[in-house]
C-alpha cells in the first residue's frame, strides 16, 4: 500500500508540474482539460499496470543458486506479537475515516446549499437555459444545467449578454462533471495535497475555455474584459459551481490577448505521449518472466554428451561443467524430461597390504576391485523443491502462512518467495490437514 501511494503521488506531482511549466500558458485549453483529467486517472491506476520483463538471456548461474532458499527443520516456534502493528493500523484507519467523513459532510453541505438556492429563487428560462434569480448579491455562476444570477441585476438589465454566454459555455461543455469528478477523488484521497492543485488548475482552465468561447462569439475582448472587471468584487462561495470571476487574475487577461502558435502547441501535445510512456516504465509494477528454458540445440548437445553410441554413459572431464551449466538453464519441464547427470564413481581403493602368510603365497594374485556399472550407481539426491511451487502446494493443502511472525495470505507468501532470493522457510505438520508455514528473513532458532 505504501508503494502504491508513493508511486501514485510522485506521478501526480510530476504531471501537474509539467502542466504548469509547459502546457498551462498555451492556448490549447481543450487539450489541457483532458490532460488534467487523464493525469489523475493515469496516476491512480499506473501502480496496477504490470510489465512483464524477460531477463532469461541474463541467466548465467544455475536456477538453484538464483532461487536459493535455506530450509530448516525447526519446530515449536512461538509467533511474534503483532499488537503494536495492529495499534498503528487501527490508528491510521481511524484518522482516515474521520477525514473521509468530514469531506463527505462538506460535499453534501454544498449540494444542500445549491438545492436551497433552487428552491428559494425564482425560475425563468432564457434561450432554453434554466435561470434561478437570487435575492442575494452574487456573480453569475452555474451548476450542471442551471445558471444562478442576482434578481435585481437581471431586472435592471445589468447582466450583459457576454456573461450569459460565459455561463452557457460552462453548461454546454459540462464543466460541472469535471468538478464533481475531482471532488469525488478528493473525498477518497483527502490526505493527498497534490489533488488540490489539480482542482484549482481544472477550474481555471474552465474559465479559459469559457473566456475563449465568449471572445470568439464577440470578436472583441475589450467589452468583455471591462464587464469582468465590473463583477470582480462579487463573490460566489460555493466551490461546486462554475463562477464568472473565479481566479480573475493576470493569467486570464493575458490568455485573452495571447496569440496561438499552432506549431508550438502541436509539438507540446506530441511531447506528452513519450512522457506518459516514460512514466509507465518508471511507476508500473515490473514482473520478471520465468525462465523459458534452453534451445533444442542445447538439449541435443546435453543428451549427446551423456550417451555414447553403445548406450553406456561416459562423461569426459572437460564436459562436466558444460553439462551442469546447460542443465541449470533448463526450465522445470525440460529438467523433468532430461537425463539426469550421474554422480562420479567412487575412487578405486588401493589393495590392502598382504599379510605375512599371504605375502609368500604367489598362487593367489592380489584382488583388484571390479569396475562399477554406471547403471548400478545410486541416483543423485533429489533437487530441493522450488520455493514458489512449494508455497503453491502448501496453499492447496489449506496451510496457514506467517511472515516474520505475522499471519499472511497464501498469495502474499507466494509473492514473497518469488521476490526474495534468500528466505528461511519452516513447515510444521507437512502431512497434517492444517500445516503451518513460517517465513523469515532471519535464521530460525529453536525455542524449547
């Protein structure tokens, strides 16, 4: 979980920094709108993206040495206490729950405020849009398909048409859905301060879009700029609505008069694609592909060195290392089918010193050990089980798993044996109905 929040948070931070440094100042507001929304979704999902990396070409050592695991036959080990870990986890859950509840209350309060305004205000329709006339002084603002304006200003014809056009743009382009989306994300991840910068950037970009739509319809931004300045001191406290004078700063006025460079904006849009690809490589979950084995040519070489033309097994000294190397690179399936390398025959013992009586008996020649038949040699000891396969087998038996004294799931146990090269494993009651498997990074000691 910590890895998820770390990768997701870093990705969110880098994407919003990229936006402020390279994208926000360009007149490509529609592209920026979807960049901001996609950046949030991308950052929250990227830790779940899995990349399979095939590193089998790097295998230079035996599979046994790579997956080295220390086994020990230790019993009667008492699990470590987990009360301290439980207390910390409980505290984190309580703090998160309180923050989540406060954010939900805040969100519902603002929805309730909008509902009250709709109920108390007078309803009129203009150009097919629903308008709520309010008694209190406020700047024109909109939410979903409704526009809210001051009743007195409307009756005195103090609401310019460009202001209506501004709010109509918010409704046409469904900007309220963007705000609701980022608010829902902030409720869930209220502890992540980076999302507040996204909220601010999304709302400001909405104003860029609405300003551009008004200026394009008027072909003159002088009147519109003066109208905005006249409404600059009217406030709209509800953060869920799209307000006319939201962040009425130098940025909006500069953007209204700025000329668009098609070449520069196109290049920046194209540069975003490799940026996201790079982040996928950096922040996604990597899984190393299992060894796929050796080629057919190496298997043929292996078998040919183990079998002579007359069917007997004769291994030359120079071929021993080569055979073990090929065998180590084989997959488990290939190893099961391959001929096992026989152990070397025992050394021929020197004849014992003859006794005094036998020393003079020349009729009986000294005994010489008969050559051993390779087929009669005892097979090599079984290869230790692969830790991951062993965990899967124990999971099928319904075993209970512990890691460092803490109870874990079977999936977590399998993941640990895959990701760690050195791990101590203890199996208690292997053949019982409820075996217990204990994993530890430290050597396991016996407790009487």
